[in-house]
């Protein structure tokens, strides 16, 4: 018995239906993509390319490579030299470079480049360059006589690593590694400023997230369970801060919390504290945490609210009727149902807090500065590559959190108001 | 949540504690915003209530800080307030210049973000859109990536994005760029940056509106003989318009409140309101900032009201009942 050949379905003009469908689907996919294309291009140019540029900047610095060409050429010819005991030829190349740097006024650029890995080299380079044109062979002894620092193995390692245009040095510096005489090593505990600040930023962001969650949970619950008319009114109290300028809110926190501010006046007026004992709540960590909590609280309330809104009250009533206490009902029945909202709000608040800049810059004082402020500091000091390396590390952390947010919550569930 | 009749005394106490906690959190949210309003009428250069203000003595209140907003940078603030005086305010006064610049940048950034964002949201809401999740993640990321990183990247990029003087490109784009022919220090650089920052908000609000959009309406319009253009303007647009407008308002507020990108990529002569406030808070803090803050609170209240009305209208149009 022959197998029945399947009937090939065709469209009216005789094409196989399968092919026609595939063509139609491809066409509509193209049409959808075509709509998104202008924006994709715009975001590519205005957002992605600048970030790629920044990443490039974080591994690129030719300050030494372009101004010390003879030394760079010597390094290329002798890659395996002993940094503890560089030969006369290396010193000769260096002295000729120093003399040229002095003439071309590039000493500062070259010295700054080496200074990232070997602190104190800017002045060393300047003094060396001033003396260079009068030095006579043997250059090794002559340069060491100018400053014995020129014989330091760490300096030669630093110059060798700066000979290329591209380097991972800035990432090493930004993760608190130090160039010692025998190579890169972990910095001493009191020198670990960058990782410490990263750690502190994450810790403060975590604390702010927890405070926001504790404050937002009851409020979101109230908003979700009140009748519509009342909750709409109260919702305005949450949304108005959301819409108000960040700088306005920061200004008012300064007015409230500074030493001659309203809260202190109130406390002195009621006799709770003396005039001499005014609390310092502004221009320090306290000010940063209070102001940031205020700014980020709506980002916690809104996701919690939208999840709590759809939790049927009958589950809690069923638990109570089966004999659960109100605490058990909350812990076993209500809380687990709010977890998606808790995850969404916490991740969002944490992500936004980690990258925060304006509020710490204005009210943070000395101890309330976060990692963003350090990036800004290095930008203002023209340490572009170092700023870019720190920014790249922050970006990596944010992208991991963003990926987590997408996996746990889904970007398309992000809502505003 | 009303208290059930079977609640125990302990539960009653807890319930009222809970209400008090909620009240305190609401106070925490709203008090800092409302407090700037009375403070901005301070007659003294203090950031706190003076005894005269607390006694409701009219002498403790004044409009002098609002006056400062007009006269700061004014060439002849003491002359009589005639037409020349007011035109000097419009042309020279520092805060008025900042406000004009802020509105101008905000307007163009909003137009860019809204047009591109709405069209893209239409594409993203189609079920057949390929790589939807990835593209969405990319388009939302300006909201997630810390502004300092975006600003650093842009300041590097804008300094490189130059046209050669005298070239064909400089004839076309030159007027938008700085004197050096670069995107850095130019107004266009700030507009483009702010548009990128506003795009996520437009995408989110418009896709949210489109998620309840009945796709069969499009087919109905087409079956009745409408061409794609008529379908879009007569059927789709009226329904998604509330979402588009609230997205545009979000984008405008984002630009209007943005200071970090301005600090990093705008030239020193390009003042905006947030930049003036930022510098004012950092350097010499004066109650004039509170007067600006009060004006901004009034504006944001108006915007919030507009967005709320739009959302209700959108829900009604789409047949979503309730909130």
C-alpha cells in the first residue's frame, strides 16, 4: 500500500503556502524593525558609541609613548631587560628623550603618564628634563647623580608598561594594585581607596534600599487596600516628589537638616537638644542617606503598589478563617505574594543608588561621597583614562544588576506612575 | 484596609501604629517639597524660619528673592521698571537666560525623543518584532546606566565629534556646533544627550499604552479602505496620544532637571536652571534658590496633574475601568 502523499497547500497564485507565509512574516518583521531603526541609530550614535569611546579611553594613554620615542624604541628592542639594573644604552635613550621633552615642553605629559603607576614621577621627570642637556656620558651615573630615584626598578617597570599606547594599567590602579620594585602587587590595606569606595558605595546603596523598602512597604500596602478615591489622593503625595526637580529636593533637605536648619531649630526650640549641641545631619553621610532615600522612595513604592494591587484579599481571609494568626497570615500568605514587587523595587532602587552623583556631590561633605563623585573628581583633574577605567568598572557592576533585573522582573514591566 | 470586626486589641493597636507610620512616611515624602514655599518668602537671607515669620508678622515675609531672580545680571537694576528695564531682564538677567536656555534645550530634546521613541514603540509592540527583548533593554538603558558614565562617555565623544572648518559638513552642521566645529560645548550636544536620556520614558509610556491596544482596530480600518497613513492618524494616534503626551512630559522634565550632562559637555556660557542651582548650592547658597525651587514645584505640580488627567483619559479610551 503506497503512502498517501501529503497535499501541498498553495496560495491562489500557486505558490506553496509555507513559503508564502514565511515571506509574509519576514516582510512584517522587516517592517517592525524598520520602525525601530531610526531610534536604534540615534541611540547608537548618542549613547553606545560614547560609551565604547570611554572604554577605549580606559585602556589608552600615549602620553609617554609619543614623547619618549628613543626609550620606547629601546624597550621594544630589549623586552627582557632587568629593571633592577638597566644598561647604559637605556639611560642614554632616556636622557636624549628627557632633553627633547624639555625642548618640546612635553615633560609634564610623560611624567603624568608614569605618575599613575609610580607616584612622584612628575617632579622627577621635570628635574631630570631640566638637567638632561648638560649630562655627559656615562649617562647612567650622570642621571643617578641627578636623582637616585632614576634607578628604581619600579620606575623602569612603569616606563616599560607605558611604552605602548594601550595598557590595562588603569584598571590595575583602579583596583588598588601598586607597582612595586618586583612588579604589580596588592596595595597595603590603608592604600586601598578605590575598592574601599566601591565597597562603601554598595554598602550605602544597600542600606538605602533596605530603608526604602521598610518605608515603602506599609505605604504601598495602604495605597493598595484603600478605596480608589482615597488612594488616588494619597498617590499624589508619592508622585509629586517623583516629578519634582532633584535639585529642589536637595535644596530643601539642606534647609531642613543643616546646623542652622529647621529640624535643628525645632529640636532646640522644644528643648530636646541645647543650642551648642545642634546635630550635624548635613554635608556628611547622614545627609546623603536621608536625601537619597527621599529621592528614591517613589521608585520603591510604585512597583510594590502595582504588585500589591492585584493580590486578592480573600487569601488572607481564608488563612485567618483556617486559624492562622495575623502575623502568620502576613508572613506565610501575604509577604510571599509581594516578593515580585520587593524584587523589582529593591533592584531598581539599588541600581539607581549605586550610580548616584548629584545628591552626594551637594550634601555628602567629605564622608558621603560615592564612586560617581570619584569619577567626576578624576575627570576634573584631567585623569581621563583613570576616570574611564573606574567608570567602566561601575558600568560592569550596573550591567550585571540590569541583567538580573531583566531576568527577575523583566524590563517591559517597568512602569512610571 | 479597614479593621475586621474580629480584630483583637493587640491587632487594633498595631493597626493604628501602622496608620501613624504611613502618615509619617507621607510627611517625609511631602514635607521637604512644601517647606521651600514659605521659606522662599523670607525677608532675611536665611535658610530657616525667622522669629518674625513664625509670628506671621508681614515684615518677616517679602518677595525680595523673586526680585533677585529678575535683577541678577541686570545691567541697571535700580532704574525705574519701565519697558527698557523689562527688556533688559529678558535679554540679560542670569536666571531668565538660564530659563530660556532650559526651555529651548528641553523643547528640542523632547521633540527628538518623542518622535523617535513613539515610532520605535509602535515597532516594538508588534508581536513579530525580532530580538524584542534585547532591543528594549538597549533602549531603556540610558535610564539605568549611571548618568555620570553617560556624561563621561559623551564628553570624550563630543570632543572628537568635529567637522573640519570650511568643509561641506561644516556648512550644513556648523551652525549647530561650537565655534571650534565640535559637538562639545555646543547646544546641539546637550540637546542630543538629553534626548537620549528622555527616550526610555517615551518608550515605557507609549508601549504601556499600546499594550492595551486592540490590534483588530487596525485591521478594521484597513478593511474599510483606509490607507496606512489614514489608519495611523485617524485610528492609532488618537488612542495612543495620551501615552505619547505623558511620555513627552517625562522627557521634558528629565531634560529640564538634568545637570550632570550639562556640567560635563556644555560650554561655560551655556547656563541652564539646574546648572545655576547646582552652582548656587555648591558656592554661595542664597534663598534665591528657594524662590526658583518654589517656581519649579508649581511647574511640577502642574505637570503631574496633566499626566494624571491624561492617564485617566487613556484608560477611559482604552476601556480600562477603575484606576
